[in-house]
């Protein structure tokens, strides 16, 4: 029996470690694999144009690229629309395992307007995204160090700029700088072959972009043969030594090659290359760093708990010294005021309820992500899941706010429920609406359509609001939480506090350690959001989240204890703000990240960045504040219930 128990424990630990370390690449695809026989048609889809310099996505056909006979939009989920994804069909059509060379897509002649459009996108370093069999197109970049794995960049650049001097590209910062477009794409489709059925599954989609000034003899026609890229003469594009300039009245011919390569990579592992994490040591350093903070705080909390319990036992046994008695009087003296309702108690109930809603949403989202249900192949899946979970967690928000409201002797629970359902989403929606208006002004595909806005409002008022009311009704019907000690009718005067117990100072100090526990992981999250990289290390993120919860709880308990010892019983809001102040450091770090890591120069893009980071910081404030509040609430009830009051 013991052996079985030990085996089960070891298996559980190994599973947890594999999920943490392997969550980089572990996922459940969520879609059935598609088998292709030789000669089957492969349709390439195009997605948005993206730039880390502007953060404004644009649809592929916002540029005068070659178009199919009819442009068809693919079905998009809520998360995709909010991300600015616009997936459409393209004129690029392949035949499975049938290589093609120098296929002409179309020819365009630039006028002043279209040339300007291309130049603007090249200036802002926009990249083109394409999709084949739900795999995003990547450009393989091999490192100088041959032992290092190949790095994959999502999408290829629209073009490059520089001064052409016979070797392309040569970048010289002069007024004679020219613009060159990537008009020849050398695609590589990797497939895994089934030896029994001769069918194959696509496991890789790569491209090498080239800029080529195509030439041909005679007049242009659909059957013209290019002299710069001729499959009959086995002459293909291998470099960009004669690049295609972007300028008014210039003719651009778009071409592509397709090569098929058999691969040992199985379909279930085809995303591993995209999700490869070469710097996992940094994440482990982050975990160890955070654990040191937790151990330090845990030690302090343990000392406080042991000292208070020891003193209580000593008092009951009448063994304490006069000096100890003098020390202990602090927090015990305020027993008649410690559970007095705070000012603006209604607002505190609203914020605590919203924090519970956030905590539930994040916890369930991360559990699903760790188990592999939020596959990266399901674009927008993470955002859709978070939105829907937020809506349904309104039930717990209403319950938590109503329970606290009733404890504060409140009677109008409907008003509190309404404020809980409206306040946080209302503030976020106001900021979001302003940012969306700015994106609309830039004619970006990142602007949320009115139809989607209406869907979000329906989710909010049609589902979330009623659920908050249901939760509040259930919470208010339950018996009120009884205080462990009686509250005096006349408030006790708070003595003058030492400078280090000043509310503003102690609140700001309290936010440092929770932020310190997460800031390394925060760097990777910001990089994935603003530099268009995949983030799929949810095992690490879940560990960091657990450490954040413990750190917020412990720092609040420690500072709450010091506050009560100095006979200051106004702990309700202080406990919320102490751990919640870590949001201020998050926003300051986001500002530091903006100026050191990003190359955003446009005013609108800067406003978007700080607007979204303000929303993220506000959400972080609500989450961490609620964790700190409940920790302090539990702590005060525990210590005062263990004391005999005469």
C-alpha cells in the first residue's frame, strides 16, 4: 500500500514538473489533422500586416497586392477580431508535393498613391503574415553559432530601404535612400508522410523573400516568359542583386516558387519550432528569485503568528513579564474598533467583488492553458476564453461583494450589485472606446467593428450583469459574517504615528515585493504582446501567479500587523491598497520598457501603448488588492478570535 502511495505521489510530481517545463510546447491542437494526397490543392490565406514600430495592424489588401477573383473573409472568433486579425483568401495556390518555379501571380504598375502606400509600410517595417493549413508563415533565421537552433520570425517584411550599390541590401543613411519591395517569395512547405497511405500532413511553412526587378521580352501577356526567372531554363531567383525599386510609374511583377520537403516532425509536434524557448534558465532564475521573497515573508509571518500565540498562552498562564505585556498591548487595545466599518465601505465591496471575478478568470484560464486546451493554433482562443470566463465569473463577484456588504450592515444590495457589474467594465470600456476611435482614425484593421462592440455590450449587460445580481442575491440571503469581537460605539482616537507608518509610505513599500516577484516574467509577457512573439510558457506563469498570490497575502499581513501594533485600526482600505500598489510599479516598468525596448515613434501608437498598459495596471491593482484584503481579513479575524476580551 505504501509503495502504491509513493508511486502515485512520484507520478504526480513528475507530471507537474513536465507540465511546468514542458508547457512551452505542450498543447492539444483542438482541430483534426488534414491529410493531403499528392496533387491536392493547398490554399494559402493572408492575415494582417503587423509592425512593432506602430502597433497598428492593417489588412493584407490595404496594400495593392495581387488579389484573387473574389476576396473571401474566413470566419473569425471574438478574440481574433479584438486582435485585429483579418484572414482572407489569396491568389497563392499550391499543389501538394508538386514543386513550382517562377509562378507569375500578377503585374502591377505603381502610381504616386500606391507607391506612397508601399513606402510608408516599408518605412514602418511592416511584415506580411500568411497561413497554410492553420500554420503561420515564418522566415527562418540561422544564427552565426551553428549549434544554436534556428530562430523563426513571423511573416516577411514588405520590403527594405537603403542605397543600392550593386550589392543588396546596403543601408546608407543618405537622402538618396531608395525603397525596394519583396516581390518574389520562395516558399518551403514541409510535410510528414504516412508510408502506409501515401498521404501527408503539413508540418512547416517557411519563406525566403527576395526583391527582383523582373524582365521579359516583347509585350506583356498572360503567357509571357520572364528572363530573370525561367523554369524552362532552370533559372530561378537565389538573391536580390537586382532589386525591384518602389517608385511612381515602376512596374512590379509578383512571382513565387514552391518547394516541398519531407520532415521527420510529426503533425502533433509541428508547433514546437514556433514555441521553442531557448532562455528557460532566465525563467527558472525568476522562479528562484520569487521563491526567496516568499520564504523571507513566510518567515516573518510565521514569527508574528508564533509570537502572538505564544503571548496569548503566556497570558492565560500568567507567565508573561511586564516588558512583554507592554509590547503586546498595541494590537489588543484596538479590539473594540478593528472591525468598525470603513469609510466608503460600498466602494470597497465593489472592488473586492471585481477582484474575485478577476482571480477566478485568471485561475481557470491558466489551468486550461497548462492542460493544453488553449492551443496557439486556435488564434484568438486565449482572449475569447478570458472574455467568456470574465462574464461568467460575475456570479462570484456578486456573491463576494454582497457578503461583505451585509457584514458592513448594508441594506441596499441591488445598488452594490449594479455598481459591481458596471464600475470596472465601464472604466475599461471608456478607455477602450477612446483608443478604438484613434485606431479607426488610422484606418487600421485593429479597430473593433461596431458589430463586435455590440456583441461585447450584449455579453456585459445580457449575461454578466444578471449573473452579478444572482450572485448578490444568494450572498445577501446568507447569514451575515459575525465579528469575533464587539465594536465600541465611540471610535477610539488613533495616536500619532511614526513616519514609517505613514499610510502613503507603507502602501508604496507594500507594492515593491509583489512586483519584484513577477517583473522578470512580466518582461516576457510584454515582449510577446508588443513584439509579436508567441507566449506559451503557462507552466512558469502559473508558478509565478501562485508566488504572486502568496507574496501579496504575506506582505499585507506583515504590514497590517505592524499597523495594528501601533494602534491604528483603519486597516480595511490600507490592506487593499498595500498589495494593490504593485500596479503602480507595473505601470512604471511598462514606461521603462517603452523607452528602452520599443521603437514606437508615432503619437497614436504611443497613446495606444500607454492606454492598454493603463488598463492592464488597473486590472492588476484590482487583482492584487483583493488578494491582500482577504489575507488581512483572515489574519485579523484569526488573531482577535484567539484573544479573550474582558
